């Protein structure tokens, strides 16, 4: 299913939320090594943030973390990670409007297995600690015409992938 959200007719609050989310993602780039490839498998640039198994706090996915940039600007990094809950809520609101069944199914799966969401700043120790907007454990975003040739990895298991594209 595809739903187009024309920016010129978008309510001001929705536009503000979209602006917050895109600004948040843009600011995260400072702390992430981009993924790129000179091979034929993909092109453009991609960044990834979120949770990965065994982390104790919201962190940029392992090898993508720019530890030097984080160390150099720790206060800015921590402030940015504090905004992850709001970014998660914005994503929830955008996806829930047209894909509520998928979003809620993803959330139920994550809740059932105690998987932290992109919207959780800390690893939830109890069910009530989990964000009400958590439906994805991580988020990847791209620019410069990023593409990845169609393929299926042996471990691809996502039944309900969600995508948000903005030109």
C-alpha cells in the first residue's frame, strides 16, 4: 500500500512533526559512519540508528557508530538521543494512520519478546517501561540515490516491513 502525503496541503502540526523527524535524522548523521559500497550491490549512502542485541542504552548500531564524534560532542549526542522518544512518536503517528494493523502487530511482537524500540531511550526492564509508540527496533535512512539490488538474505524474516520515502 502506498499513501502520498502532499506537503503543500499537510496540516501545520503534521508538517512540524515531519520537520522535527527529518531534522532529528539529519542531526544523527554527525554520529554515524555512513554505509556505502563501491561494489555493484548498492549505491548512494545509508545511515542506521537504533537498538542492537546486548546494548544497555539507545545507541547507534555497532559498527556504524562514530565513537570519536560522540566523545567529542557527548552533550549534543545525549540531547539528540533524548529526542528519540519524540521521533518514535512521530513515526508511529505517520504509519498508524494507514497501516495500523501492521504497526500494532509489530509492536505486539516486540512487546511479547521484550525487544526495545527505536522510541525507547533505555532498555525497558518492565512492560510499562516500553514506549507506547514502539514498533521498530531500528531505523535506516538514505540519500544520494541509495539503492540495493533486489535480493533476499538467508536471514530476512520480516513479515511486515514499513517504509517512508520523502523526496
